[in-house]
C-alpha cells in the first residue's frame, strides 16, 4: 500500500493514521520532496477510475496563475502536475492495482 502525501495536508495526515493502523506496512511518498515525473503521474492516472482533471487541485492551480482550457488531455495534465507538484490532488492511495483519490472519509474508509 502506498500513499502519496503532502505533510501540510490534514486529510493526508488522517489517511496515514488510518492506513497505518489498518495495514501497518505503508509506503509514504512525499511528492513535494520527491517530485514525480509526467510518466509516473500518467501511470497513476491510468490506474484510476477518476478523470485526469480530478488529479489537479484547481483552486491551487489558479492561485499559481495556471489556467487550462482543455482539461481532457491526461498527458498535458500529468506534465502540468510534474512541473507544479503542489497542485496534485491528495491524498492518493495506491494499492498496487488501483489508484484512488481519498479526499473524503467515505472513500478512505473503503481501504
């Protein structure tokens, strides 16, 4: 089990506690300290049921002056996140087969 984590994010910290208490062995990836490249981000997007646009924190992107007209191009979104990792939606849980954006407690509780 792997968690893509931003230490400043409260939901991400909650996810760590939940997953560690349930599974014990959890690989935590601080993607702000260890940036992911566009190919790694594409691999996450491709294993998710969520559209690529859901992987972006659009309010944070706007605050950074980032605008994107076409939000359907997964590759462009992956490249954007690779250049500005702060806009990656979090927490992301990767169980080895599927990647899930766990913003809500309801989604997190499925793990």
